C-alpha cells in the first residue's frame, strides 16, 4: 500500500477535519434517506468515520481540543 505523509499546521488540520465532518454528514443523510443502491454510501461512510476518528484523536493530542472547534462565532 502506498502512503502520503502530510505536515499540517493547526489551522490546516482544522480545515481538513471540518471538511471531512461535513462530507460525513452529507453521506449519512444520503444513507438515511435513499433506497437507491447507487446512492448507498454505507461502506464508504464507515471508512470515512474511521478516518475522521483517527485524525481527530491525533489532532487533539497534538493541537488540543480547539482544533475541533469549527464555530465561526466571535469570542
């Protein structure tokens, strides 16, 4: 298996995680609301959730809990 290693800053990791979590919500919505086999993202959704879990845990251990705070609200 070939691999890519990325060197990401906290802000970059936050964008990656936010994008993946948005994609997870879209795919989950499709799975929950479609009977069409073509729209069945089930296996890919499982893989995506495993990836998010791994990245989230690694990101929190390196950058802290704020890396998974995607709020656009002013402090």
